[in-house]
């Protein structure tokens, strides 16, 4: 029986096993390990680990469920790995191509929707990667785990029906089959086996790991249902009176209700009339008219309920002067804050609309006197129990509401919602804390009404609510106070549907920084990372409310983001990510794979990730698409979000390559050793819609770039020029459709190429001088042209994508430096001869010295053969380096315009000469964004800084 099954049986009185130890019950297991964790927490050195969260011993112990989950660095990670992992041995056979298929998985899933978070990858998408790269019982690490979907995916890889839901076939022996490219079902091949994998999950955020723990912990569905039922009865009994409203009351009933509200501590209005259960109350800001100082309730004056719209311009109800929201100032009122023990000033909000259910139907009403009296009574009543009242940390989001007096965690909630959440979080069973954390966002003042849906909801659909502005802590002027009892009920219902039950392979979860995982070397079989990307989301700020409830707060020093309040620029972000990737590289077994999801539109962040990966020792083999179909909480509306995420597949080269590189000392043989190894990791074929795609990573120039990055990462210059590399490349390897293959890879490609409708086309985008040269080379190889013929085509490529600070090359100069022109003397070059004889009927069959052919060929530019290209490159490089010297001696602190090709050639030469100061000196002269947005410059610059620090 597995640990997980034993744990579940333990909840019903049976013994459990955990990491080789046997306990009489699961409660005994938890008590034992909590005692050990309590001793660990007393050790000051334990708390000095990178990423250790802010929280008392008691708060950390209250959340933790060791050894499977700790709200701090998990001291049992090594034990978990030793217990379940396999020691790395170079004799173990393992071979995978990168996962190249574009993945599209929706988010309308019972597991995905059980608890909200700022970003998530659907677990079914992650399952595809895990099944591709691993086998049952392998160790999978997600060190930016968020809500723990990688743990869920690892467990569900052991569920036949879940695997089959991905479109795979599972045979009787658990073999998973997928179709070979272009084949029928009969041609499907085995590629993996059904079986759960062991997951190690970690995140810097205590909020994230708490959610991940609850997603992955085993639950007994029957027991959970009983706990839920009893807990909901308690909530209704204690707080139901707070969410009553009279249904179509008479004047006499209103008077009676006012009397009861004044006299009773917990007035039950159902004893005097028909009452409905409040679904939500709309509160609206009160503003002061700048013309007459009269009070303007925003809802009453600006909202057009009939047409479902907010007016941009509206009259003051007192003086009639036309107003806009921008002109108005909040009415500020003094409020006694018992939690802070002082009087504070907050923006005044007024209840303007109540949505309630009576007799199974929904109704809307304007609050009557009884509603107002009840709301006022609750706001003045003390709260029984504890609740978070920390001052929000400094930050753009956490301090954005300071002007309206929302400065502490408890200010985000009305008094009655705070009362319910406080009781539910602290007094109900541990299993239900998750339902509270899943409700506190919608139950806060951030929740905004959708004006366009006012008056039109169907019964039971949640009314006209719209949610909060994702990726922010924005408090709107028309906010919804949701009934928290209903919210908790709905979360518990969703939780029941998402329970994993008795799945085996419960993950090990830790709260810490990825910069120092504390795992053994070469112990992990596969990595799946979905890290933060630049300034997309400041997780520590957005998690501050939930972590206020948990009473354990993110340690921000190691938060890998770009944020001006934390004084972290893109360089800091890249350095932190490089540290994380180096740690990932250390723990991953040689020859194994890492998947990195990327979601950011900024080139600087893309280059930061690419550079950090390369500096850590990873080699990128493929980039594909992950389409989540429906944006996540941030992707729906975030200004820097993208609809489709990119998925980077990178590998850790096998140990033999490293050993040979050291032995050969980075000579020319090391170049070809790397290329051979790299080609073996690349996909042989990518097919979409019965059409073969060009594999960018097999482009000769990209292979050269990967080689340069590999040598730079090892502190060595590449011992040959790009043209020497390209010339030798075709002698050593095989070319297919402009791509480079190992000889043994060509048969697979050729078979699929025969079935393809057309040859693969490389997409070339012109954005700088190098890409302009590549475009011209591709164009001229297919169609040798005169300057007049080429010019309009070339100008058509120079669009808005051109890099801001990059000088635009003159076409004639670009041609003279990189290509050859036939001047009419001697035989017509073969490249031009082939083109003309194929495209002009009257020139077919003519010899290369025929006057008619020579006349047509005269002044046509063409791509040189390798030998000529080498000479041209040497000439061009001398010119580039001469210009680089002028950059070094140029007066002034900044270069306003420059050629990236000059900088690349200069940085490369300086690197070879170990003149790191030249690199860093020029880097200071160019705009920061120009450096950050060029992957090659960034790599040389970053490595130059590293070498200078090492030599200091």
C-alpha cells in the first residue's frame, strides 16, 4: 500500500508509513514531524536560509503538515529525494527529443478552478510534458510551483482516464501511445507509461505553497463532506442574521425591524417578516462637489442602471454643475479602528443596492432603513476572534489605496465579512482554511460590479458581479460586498470536486528561494518552471492580503522580479534568475530536460531569461507555444500579458561533453563535439497540419550562436570565425532544406519530407543589420538580383520592428560588404546561371559564357560560395573592428546611434583578448534597453562582469 493510501486509511484509524517510518495514525505522523520542525525553528542558522519567510514559529507550525509541506524551507527534502529518487549513473540509458508540439489546454476545469491565483498553467498541459520526458516514479521539480499544478499533474499521470483525456491511447499494460507524424492510429508508437511521478515543489511565497499543499494533499471525500456540512451550519447559525434583508416590507415591519435591530445583539429579522438571503451589497464612493461642496454618491449620479453604463459626465444633484470623476474628491470620514487602537480617516462608502434571494428567485432593491440600520450596527460591533491587521508592505499596489485610508490588511473588508472570515479561518477545521483563502479576494472591497449586467442575472449565477481588477489591489468606486458564507460554501463545493482522493505519490513542498534548494547534485529527472517574468506581476504585493491571513509573509530579497520599489531593475532580475537556473542545473541529472514557460512581451525580459539559462549551462533546443485558451487572472487584462505563452525546452548536456571540453581545452574539436551533441538533442521533424515546419534551432547561424554561448559560458573564445564555422559545418554534417542534421537523423526527416505538401519555409524578420544580411542572403540565394530589383523588396522589410538605436544600413553598403556582384566579365556564376535558366525560357540551355546570358546576369548580386564568403567576412570584420575603436574613443558619455554588428564584433574580439574593461566600458555608452534587448551583447557583457569580479 502506498504512503498516500496509508495516510487516507490513517485518517480513519489505520497505521501510516512515511519516509520509511510507521505511525499508528496520520495525526501521530503529523505530530511527530511537527515536533521535529519546532526544534529546527529554534536554530538561528535554520532561519538564515535564503528565502526564509517572515513568520513566528507558531504561525509556521500552524500551517505546516510535515514532512510533506512546511511553510518554511523543508528540512526533509533530501530525505524525500533519497527515499524516492534513483542515484544518477552515466550508464542509465535516456534519450528524448524536445517536446515540440504546441499545447492548447483550457482552464474550465474543476481542479484548475478550485482556488484562484494570479497565474496558473493547466495541470493537463503539464501532464503532457511530464509524460514525454519522464517515466513512472521519476522525480520532477517545480521550484516556482505557484498553486502546485505540477504536483497535481505528476500524480494524475498515474490515472488511466486522465491520461486518455489528453488524446493518448493506453493499452492493457499501461503503455501510452501517440501517433507518429502523418500516420493512422495503427501507426501509433509507445512513448511513455501510465504511472505517477514524485514531485518536489517549492516557491518563495507562503501563499503559493499553502495552496499547492491543499491541492495535493489526500482527502477522504466522505469525511470532507461531513466536515463541510457541519461547518456551514456553524457559519449560518452564527452569522446568518448579518445577511438578512426584508422582502417587500410594509412601513410597520420596517419600524418593528428598526426596534429589534436596536435592542438585539444578533437580531433575527425572520421573526417579524419575510426575509431574503443577501447575495451581495453594492457600496459606492461618496464624493464632494467642487462647486457647492454637496455630497455626490457616485452610483446615484454616474451610473445609468437602465442602460448598464457609467456616465463620463454627470450633474451634481445639489447645484446641477456638470462633473467628471476626475474633478471630484473623496468625502473622508473619521472612523475608530479598534485593531489599531486609534481613529483613522477613510473614504466614505454608501450601500446603494442589495441583491438577494427569496423563494428561489433573485431580487434587487435599494437599501431600506432597516438595511441601513443593520449595516451600521454591524460596523460598530466588535469582532469576536483574531484577524490580520498588518500594515501593507511598501509597493506600488500595496500602497495604491493609502489616499482613501485603506492601509492595513483588515481595511480591505467590511466588518461583517471580516467577522465571518475570522471565525471560519481560526475556528473551523484545518481542511477548511483553504476555502477561506479561496474566498477572501472576492469577499474583499476589491470586488467590482459589472454595470453592463445590472438587472439581468439569472437565478443562482452570482448576479452582476465582475471580479476585481486582476494583477492589482485596486479598490473600485462601485464595489461589491459578497456574502462570505456563500463564497465559502461555493469554494467548499469546488474543493470537493477537485479532491485528488487516494492518489499515491504525494509531493514534498517547501517554502524557500530557488537560489538555494539544498538538494543533492544530479538528483532530479525533469524540471518544469513557470517563473516570474520581469515586471509582469509583483507576487509578494498581490499575495500580501492572503499572507496576512496566513501570518507568514514572503521574504522579498530573493523575489526574482523587476520592481522600482524594491530597487530591482532588469539586471537584478537577470542575476536572480541566473542564480535560480544555476541551482536548477546543479540538481538536474546530466542529459535531462528543463521546460520553462515564458509570458512577457518585452524583448529585454526574453533576453534576460535566455542569457540566464545559457550562463547556468543549459542549452536551448526548442521554443513552442502554450495556449491556455482563456487568460489567467492576470493574462485576461494585464497590460504586459500575452495571449499565448512560449515554452522553452532546454537540456543539461551529458557529463561526457563537459569532460571532453575540459580535456580538449576548447579547441576546434570542442566546437564540433558540441555541435554533434547539440544536434542529437534537437527535434528531427516538426509537423503541423501535414506540413513540415522549418526547425529554427537547426539553422546554421543559430547553431553557431549556441556554440558561441557555450564557449563563453565556459570562459573560452570560439577558435574560428562564423564563416569558417559555416564552411566546415557542411563538410561534417548533412544539409536538408537549409537545416543541419546528423547523418543518422536524415532518414526520419526524408520520409516525412516526401509526404509534405511543400518544403519548409524559414520566417525571417528584419529588425537589425544582422537580420537584414540574413534576409538578403536568403533572398539572393533564391533570386540573384540587381540593386534596382532588390531595393523595393528590401525597403519593404524595414518596418516598425527595427531596433530603436540601431543605425539603418544603406543597401549598397550592405551588399558590397557581404555579397558579390557579377560585373559581366568571365563566365556567369553558377548561382545566377541556375536562376536565369530556370526562370527565363529564352535563356534555357545557354552556356555560361553566352553573351545573351551574360547581358541578363550583369550587375546581379548573389551570395558568395564559402571560400569567397570567408574572405568577405575577414574584410568586413576588419572594418567593423575599426569602427568599434572609434566608438571607444568617441567623446561624450553616450552613443546616440550605433551599429549592433560593430558592437557584436568588438565585444567578441575583446572577449577573445580578455579585454573585459573594453566590453563594460562600451556597454556604459549605449542605452540600457539596447544592451538588454540584444542576447549576444548581453551574454558577453554579463560574462565580462563575472570575469572582472573573479579577477578582482
